[in-house]
C-alpha cells in the first residue's frame, strides 16, 4: 500500500490536533510518509505544529517527514492530498456574522442564514485562490475541502473549476449524526450504510441499513421519539449547545416523521425559536473563543512544555476519521460509500442537474460515483429548491458584485424572508465585510 503525502491547509485551526489523532487512528487504512502544515497565521500554526511533532514522534513514527510552513511553494509541492479547513476572517468575523442577523431578529449562525451568507462570501475568493495555487504546484493531487459553508463554497468551486475532477467537498455533520445513531444501536458508525439526500446542512436520511442489508430506520426513529438522541462524538459530547441541537432532532422528527433530519434543519424550520435562545453578547462564536479555542491551545502548551503527550487524553473525532476514510477510498480505489457534495446530474431526479447536492457516492480513484436517489417528495423538493436558489444567488452576487442579488438571495432564505429585513442585513454585512468584498463597494 503506497504511503501518501498530505498537506493540511489552515493548520492553525482548533481542529488540527484532532485531525492528527484521526490520522493516527486510521494509519493502517491511510498510511502517510509526509505531513505538511500550511497557514497564513504563523503563531497559531506553530502551536499546533510543535505539539504535533511530539504526538507524531510518540504515536506515528512511521511518518518520515513533518514540516510546517507559511511558504506556499514549500507547502503545495510534492503532496498527494490536500485537506482544506480555512476560516477567512477568523472567529472575530464569525462573531459579527452571528451578531448582525440577531440584531435584526433573525437567525445568527455560522453557516445558516445571513451569517452563513457573509462567511460564504468571504470564503469564495480565498478558496479560488488556494485551488489555483495548489494546482500550479500539484496538478494531480486530490483536494478535499471541508471549509464552511460547504454548500456555497462547493457551488463557487464547481463554477470556477468545472473540469477539475479531483476537488471534493465534504461535510462531517451527517457522520456526526450517524455516530449517534450507532450509539443508539450499540454498533460502530462503519457498520451503517446511509441513504440520504439534500444540500449541505439541509438534508434528510431516508434509510439507515447495516452492512448485512437490514433496514434499521424505523428502529432509530422509535428510539429517538421515545428516548431522544444525544451528541456522542468526542469533539461535541461535552458541549451544551450541541446537546441542545441533538435534543431538537426529537422535535423535528415528531413534527415530520417521514425522514430523519439533519440537525441544521432546526434553523430553517424553527427560526423564531432559534433566535429566542440566543444571547447576542454570547453567541456560538464567543463560546468557541472562550471554550474550544482556549482548551486546544492550552493542551498544546502542556504537551510542548512537558515534551510528551503521554499524560494527556487525546482522541480521534469523527470529523477527522471520516475525512481520512474518504481519502483512503479515493487513494486506493476502495469504492466505499460516503456522503459527499457533488453536481446533481440526475442523482435527485426532480432537482436541476447543476445543483451541488449531498448524496451517497462510491469513492474510487476516478472520483465519486453518486447513487441515484430518484424523485423526492414535494415538501422536501420545494424546501431544497428555495435554499438552492439562495445559494446560487449568493455565488452570483460574489462574481457580479451586485447588492440587489444578495438581497434577493436573503429574501429566499427561510431564516429571513422579509425584503426590508434582507435589505438592512445586507447593507450592514457589506459594511462589516468591506475589506473582504471590494467588488460590492
């Protein structure tokens, strides 16, 4: 089995050490000879990198070379895979993304609604630049992107690079939900085979089977309706916000028991409830700044000062392990089934062909081979088409610099709907993001 060379782009992320632990947990499935970190934030990256050096020495000595750099030529040359996890504007801009819609009585969330629109607009330019630069140095490498909001980023990348078949956009949220399903069933996530359709952060599980073909869907529904469901993945299990989110899955299923919902549908189905629970001075971004960010960099400090990670409880989360198994299926032509974001091209029969949809696909060294979903019911079709219109208009607006297109987009979004509110939020977000979005000035 050929050892791979991996570059992690956005290596200053608070998720990076978790990714390293996932690579260690999956090293038999996706062996590595070289790992490279790249980030524009030298200080954050160095914290992760110095801790990673110690962790790799103790738990993954098979990695022959580890480097971290802010030099693109060094980072992007000689890699087989790129994992991309950037956050343009950092957590400071995420906080403003959440606060501005809330100030107008609308959902303030990282990837949904107006906040997701702002984040997406900032992400598009950096992602296009990154892909162009990576392709200059590594024309045949796989680019696995999990930069949020994945739906908007995927739409933009598909327009800019329509012939690049080695870019794959992925989200770990369906996998995080499936980990909880597996816990309900007392099995492993890898034992489950999902049937799913939708857009990113906007979809439904129609069936969950095991690898023997047994349909477990009704059993899962019954347990959720009777007992509820909890967040169990190590990265989110101790997070009160995520536990509240998973608790809402019981409500969503009770209100519409046809399919098992993605957690993010709560923002579109119950926007007033989602707004009412928020504190504009302590949004999710602020909780991350005061919580996970401090915790991760304090963990790095302890590892670096001790010169060992042996006294720390490190864990591999599903966010990383899912990404690594996706990469393994591509690298070694395994044809394993994963939920990925791909051009529709008939997978969902009654949705337009150029939609970027999230569906099961067999992953081969020739890329993803999506499975046919067929026709979907009118309710879900109508919801998807409205959200799809919003996403496409956001990307249209980024390329054209047209304010009115943004207003039209936000008017379609179920978290806003009202035209005067959409106009006011767009104006405020464009002022706040002026340095990132000069095309609108």
